[in-house]
C-alpha cells in the first residue's frame, strides 16, 4: 500500500492506494504517528484507490480507532469501492467509524 497525506486546517486526509495487508504494518505505524500532530482533530482515510484489504488491515484500522479515541481524534472511512465496501459492511467495521 502507498499513502499520501494532505493536511487542511485540523483535518488530515490520508489517501491510500493499492493493497492494504499485513505486510503494511510498519507503514501503518507511521500513520498512527499522525495522531501525535498537535493540530489534527480529524483523520479521513480515503479508500477510493484501495483494491484489496485483509483481516490484519481491518485490525490495524481498529487499533488506529482505539488510539484516536484516547486523544479525542475523529476517524472517518471514505470512498470505499466494490469489494472494500462489501467487506466493511459484512464486518460492520464501517459502523465503528464516521462516514
């Protein structure tokens, strides 16, 4: 997975691209570090260019959510396509995040 960040005000938009899998756990640690930026209050995860996600990646999203809640930072899952949307609906993970 590749990702790019864009900060606008107190929102960080994180555009993800490619396959989001267990192999991305080291990269995801840097995403978790975004929570330490003092002005960030919302992180929007843009899934429009993600074409695969595995169960480990779903776990990473839950870890991010838990850490964000500790710091009162809101996380949203945006623009999931096709299979990603189906996985979010089947696992009900989309109900744990802002839309």
